């Protein structure tokens, strides 16, 4: 029987395609199993705020802004106690708040401020995965409370008479002023950002951690208007703002 080189080559090419398909299927199966074991990296897995930070976490968090029902499901799934507040109207239409949530156990100093559900979920995630671990790591003391300047304020940016409305106008933001630990240590943005040492390191670490949770993070490095607080909001901005 004569040797048919073209037939042999064709069979080899066919066998190679089968091997490639088999290898790709193996990779797909391994990847599926790995994603199932690491839902924080899986863009299709339901968000749970208790999961560690992952590749898909920030996208899931920022996506909650446009889906309040999904956001409340995330809080329920994550075993986060919250109060669902009724919609609130305002004399200025830009300040109406159809989406209002209050976290029941978040360690705010004083009254827990109502905000959009997206801000509430991100605040819980930030507290759990950034602030609390940083307090233990740097100071060896648990966090006691977080001092803030509030969430809702019916005003335009920087209190101007005209121009764009602030995210505070709908409660889609919160301003953080200081942190108090259980051992009595107080770390304030105004007093300790430029002071150096552990307090300045803590503030920068929790600021950076907030960039993984919120669409906008503004610190004293942004401008003088933020010299005494961090501003966090969940406005939809391409790529986010972290300064």
C-alpha cells in the first residue's frame, strides 16, 4: 500500500485539534471550579460583603447604585442588619431621595446616617475589609467608632449657588472625619494626615482601602476643602476617582 503523506498530515492535524479542544475544556473546567471556590473573583457570583476582596468586587459594588433591590438583597445575603426607610421628597427636586437605607450596627459615632443603599453596602465592606483590619494591624486595638459629617445635604458642589449638585444632595455620599479605637486612640483626618507616624499611615491605608469600595474617594491630597475629612460616594464614573 503506497504511503499517502497528505492523509497522514490530515490525520495529525485532526488529532491536534482534538487535543487542543480537550486541553481547553480541561482549563475551562478547572477555571469553573476555581471561580466557584473564589466567588470574590467571579463576576457572575452573587456579591457577599463577607467575602475577601477580589477582582470582581469593586465592579459589583459600584453596580449597586443602579439597582436598589439588588443592593438590599446583598445586605440580606451578607447578614448586615439595616432599616429600609421610605422615600423622602424635598422642596428641591434634585434632593429627592427615593433610595434610603440605614445600617443598624455600623460603628458610627452618634446617629447612623441614612444614605443610598449602595453607599451603605460599600461602607460596610470598607469597614469590614479595610478599617477594622488596619486598626488591629497598626495599633493592636479594635475599632470603636467612626466619626462623620453626615451623608445627606441638599446642596450643590462646594455649597455654590449654581452648578452641579453634590452627591450629598441625594444621600449618595458620606464624609468621614475621624476614627476612635477601643483603647481610646483617636485618629482624625484634620489632625493626623500630615503628622507622620502610625496615624498618618493608618489614614492612608484606609483611604486606599476605600478606593476599592467607592466610586469616588477624595482626601486631603485632593484639595483644601477636604483637609478635615474623606469624601466617599457612589456616583457612576468611568474608572472611578481615588485621590
